[in-house]
C-alpha cells in the first residue's frame, strides 16, 4: 500500500528543499480533503462535450472558494481506493487551460497545471493558490450553473449557502482594505515579442571540444614581446566561443504585480533538473583576441550580479532578486542565456517567493531540447 510505505519511510527530510517527489510523497500521505483530490484519469479538456469538460471548471471553482491557508492540489494518475498509479500519457497545455477557465469566471483564477515525475511515473498536478473569493461562472456551462459558488466539503463538492458567501465577501473586504499583491512571471524571447510561458523549444549543434595546441604566431617583431603579448590560449578560447555561440538560447523574464499592494523581497528561482552540461549566463563573451588583452567585465554586472547560482547534484538553480515590486509594476530581469542545455531537460520550474505569499507560486515551463553532437576539429577553427 502506497500510504503505508510512506509511513514507514518518512515523508520529507526537515530543512531540505522540497522536490517534486517530496511534494507528491506529502500529497499521497495526506489523503483527500479540502486541499487535495486524487484523479485516476485526467479531465476531459478537448472535444465538444461541455458536460465532461465542465467537471474541471467545477472542481477548480470549488477549491478556489474553500477557506484554506495553503495551496490546494488535484493529483492526476493515482487511485486512492486501489492505492495504485495510472501514469499520464498525455498532458494538457497549461496556457489553454488558463484560457478555458478564466474565460468563464467573474475574476481571475490563480492556478496552474504541470507534469511531474514520481518514481519514474508521469503524473499531472493542478495547483490552486489561496486567492480572492467568491469565484463563480458568469454563465451556465455544462454542469456548472451561472452565479453559483461551489465549495469543497471534505472530499466532495457542494454549493455555498448565503451565509458562507457573505463571510467570503467580508473577508475579502478586510483584505482589500490593506490590499494584496498578485504576482506572475512572464517569459519572452530576447526581443520581447514572443511569449514563452507555454513552452521553450531549442535545437542546436553541441560542439564537442578537442585538445588544441598553443597559439604561437608572433606579430610583435620581438620574441620577448611575443612571449608576453600573444594569447597562447587563443585556439582554446576560440573553440569555447564557438561552442557557446552555437549552443546558447536567450530569453527574458519579467515579474508583474497585478495586485493592489506592494510585494516585498520578491525572488524568482529558475530550477533546471537535470542540469547536465547546462550553464546559465547573463551575457555572452566577445570573440577572443590573439593578443593577451585583459578582459574587463561589465562593471554593472560585476557590482550587481543579475542572479545567484546554486549547484546541487545534477540540479542547477538560478535565483533572481527583484526586491520590492509595487502594485501594477512590471520588473524585467535582463537577458538570460541557457548554454548547451541537455536534451533530458524537459521543463524549467519557476518558483516565485515574496514576504506576502503564504506559499511559493510554482509554474512549470515545458522545454523541448534537441542537441546534435559534432566534434569541433582544429582545422574547423
């Protein structure tokens, strides 16, 4: 039995960063209730059957309206009665889900869907954040009635009575008096014209480097000057330059506060797992010189590094600090370059932290990486 195994092995090591496996362990141990539901199979999100498609809308509304102090989850691919997994073969696109749900509600619903791996099984996870209530459908759709406030009672869905709805309104009025930030991340290409939240696709040639000889061509007239002024690592530097140029993908991210209050100590974690050959850079270096010209780093980058890097076994995390973000403000990160990402990297996990958030906002950006290996010979330089 899955839950019994978890009781024997423990859930999450205290003080350790929570991974997807840690989170799923906790969800499997918790059991269904006001913050969690299990589904053996995914929701119907395509086709013309509005009744079947409305089941997702109803469940999202019920979790959104239920009073809680932590995110709610719907775990796809697990049967609680059988205590068995049913891996998910096809995942819906989060951006289409956002359009489907938020095109039918009276206010924006803060939720996300992402694929997660648990013990080599592909599962799906809906995350519904704590948010402003009540939320309801603006018109009837399938089994969801117009202007009806659905809530979660235990492991089932019900209709809120007038007293509950009044309490929701009173609590939101109190919260609105002081305001509340509503943070979101927007990822675009370098030019800022193409949104990438729905997915990043990158195909490149991964140049494999060899051993290259010293550069010895003298141009300064005197042997002594050549020994001092000639860059003996020129061929090696040039090979590395070509590898980076061929294998880099650039993008930008912006933090947007669509709420009514300032967010403080805002940080964004970009998590890459597996990291493999990946390097993350804020800028790409210029072509190397045959002379030993000292490289002067960008002063602004030197004084204020754009991100901190944390390397764990096969996991790389880049942490961006945005500080204070006022209501209605959008703050860009500057350029970010992924250099030689591995083909095994299928998603980038984005975690938004702020002092005012009860829990981090987690977004998963799907990635499709195609790397073709090619040896860079000395003659090709």
